[in-house]
């Protein structure tokens, strides 16, 4: 007979396309998992919306499936990781009053540019810029373009916050997300009220919960209605979590010097900790206390990564899945024989904060086929990643080891392309649910199983063997990277709202 699994905690990752629940031992082992999906609607270019009720239903289904697979192993606590900023308006009864504006929604580009133009001191912590994906631009867009919805909203919060409310009946914000993408000062525990007043959002803080919790802090306990919907025991402790990319970085044990966490999910995210606060216009941060007191987190990323693979399979794949396309692209030499893709299907985050940028293929000849296009698209995401690692180096944060997570990390070809283009070894996290694992680390810390997030990450993180770069491919990729940069710059929008 097998031995009992021991103490376990539940982490739930509410991602772009699905909710994933994982039951984890305190050594980081995944004991059971469950998953349920939900759709995203794209009403206009740059827009992306989801139904909050559908997301909650998927969370419940994923948790139920996980508990059923656990065969009697029960969690001692729960924590959430979620996309950010996925904004939702909620009435006084706790019901959403419209679709959630997904994190990748960039309709608020003009509002973001307006807020950036204020030059407010708080923007030092975001590299001097505001992204249209964040809370303030989205709130300003709602106030201007859907004023009745904005006026009727008792709460304008993250989908994460609403899900926490559904579980516990308590309203609370996540400090790391609020610091990174809402303008919150975690040291002073205050908002930039003068900035809000200056752009016409003086009343916005009245639509935000007063309680702001750090990762691992107690958020409440599972209520009876939520217990009935999820299968969780009523009264189960719930601890504050993180946005999904931060949670994945935690699961990668990004506390190790020189290590960066790289997520190849629907979007990409590069994260590393720095000893001192550094502000760089190409990067997001320094995000204070994001992974505990005294930590400074720097972040870069791209709006489109694995979402491009899904798009390609659906639109150009000819019925082939990603594995079959990988096999074909493997036969194409590095550099795709001159085909260059531009990866900004949904705008650009790093190093150019420009939601107007769009994707493209260039360098096409009659000798090229689907495998060239597919490989060029994979390479384009790696080229975008190289721009990010160069920005980190320029900011004084040398990245020596990259730990890869996300759905894109399952592709051996894509991992090798990234290693070759970035010129660094890549370790794949030996954990199929990285963001859920990061949430579980928050839950374990909240329970008191570990002294802090750093100790919990060291105990529960599991990095696999490295994919090493091939030096023979370096000259080819150096030239292709320069061609990518030139093409991206040539195709950049020249008119419209400033980035």
C-alpha cells in the first residue's frame, strides 16, 4: 500500500482560457489536478472580454475535478492565482454588471497615453509608462465610453478579487497586483489620489475595497454556498495569492541570484528580482514587496506568445496541431530561410509599450511554405524575448539562468529556439501547473508551514534539466534578430495615440 500523501494545499490558477486546480504536497509534488475552460470574445481589434459567471463556473468545476482525483487527500488551505488586469464591474449585491475586460484588452490606449503624459512620480515604479492593460486606463475608458455602467458599479476590481469574494464573502485586493498595475504604494499603503483626481477618477477609490492583502495573508474562509459549488469544506482557510505570472515566478524560485522566470503562456513574461530598486522605461518595475518585504521585482513581456500558436493552428494549420507543426518546422533551418515574423498580434509590451503594433510576416518567397511561417512565428517570440533580456542587462540585472513555464514550454523545438536566440541555458520547471503551484506556495506560507515565501519556494520549487544553446546557430540568429528589429521598426505605427 502507498503511504498517505501528507499535508496538502490547493492552488487554483485562473488563466486566460481555463481554470486549473492543483493539490500540492508541502514538498511541491502535484498530487491531483482538475481543469475547466471558458471562452474569450474579441468584439473589436484590441478588445478581449470574458463572462465572469463562466469563469466562476469553471473554477468550481476545476476544483471539483481536482478533489475527485485526489481520492481522499484533502487540502488544508487554498489560494488563487489569476490574470491581471482583468477588470470587472460589480453591483452592491456582488453580481457582475457586464463582461470582464480581459488583461490583454488594449482598448484604453488613449487613456493610458493620457495618464503617462502626467509624468506623475508614482510612474517611476512602472518605468515611466502606463499600459492600456492596467486598471486606471480601463477605469477611465469605462467612465468615458460606458458611463452608466461605471456610475452603477459599486465595485470596479480584478476578476481575482471577485472570485475571492465568491469564495469567502470578503472584499480584498492583492497588494502585488495593485502595486504593479494599479498605482498602489505598498510601503505607505496609499493610492496616488492626486493622479486620480487629475485624470477625472477622483471617485475611483470609493469603488475599491479598503483591505489590501500581501501574498500569504489570510483572506477569509470558504463560505457554505462556495463549499457546495466547489466541493471544498466550509471554513477552509483562504489566503491571498498573486497574479498568475508572479505566482509562476514564485514557483520557479526566482529568489536565486541571476535566475529569471520566463512564462510562455498566452502572453510571455520575464521576471527577476533585484537587490535595489531600478527604473527603466523598457521594463515594468521596480515592484516593491511583490514577493515579500524588501523584494524588488522587474518584469518584461509580450502580449502575444503561445496565443500565436493557437491562432496559427486555427487559421493556417490546415488541421494540424502544434506537435505536427513542430515536426514540420524542425526540418526548416534556423532563420526560416529568410522569413521573419513580427509577434505583436495584440500590441507590444516590452521594450516598446505600444498597443497599436500588429503582427506580420515578411521576406516571403514562392519557395516558402507553412513550415517556414510556423517556425518564423516561433522564432519571433524568441526574438521578442531577446529584446527583453537585453533590456534587463541594460538595467543592470544580468540574467544567467532562465526557468521556463507555460504551455509553450512543452515544445522541445520552441525551448531550443529560445535557448539559441537568447544564448542562455533554459530549465523547464518540472511542474505542469506553475501558477497553481505558486498559489499553493502562498497557501502553505499562510498556514505557517514555512517562515516566508522565500523558504516556501526553496522547498516546493522543482526545476528540470537545462536546454543548452547551440553556438553554431548563434551567427544565423544574430543576423535574423537584427532583421526582426528592422522589420518591426519599419512596420511600427506612425500615427494615432502615443504608446
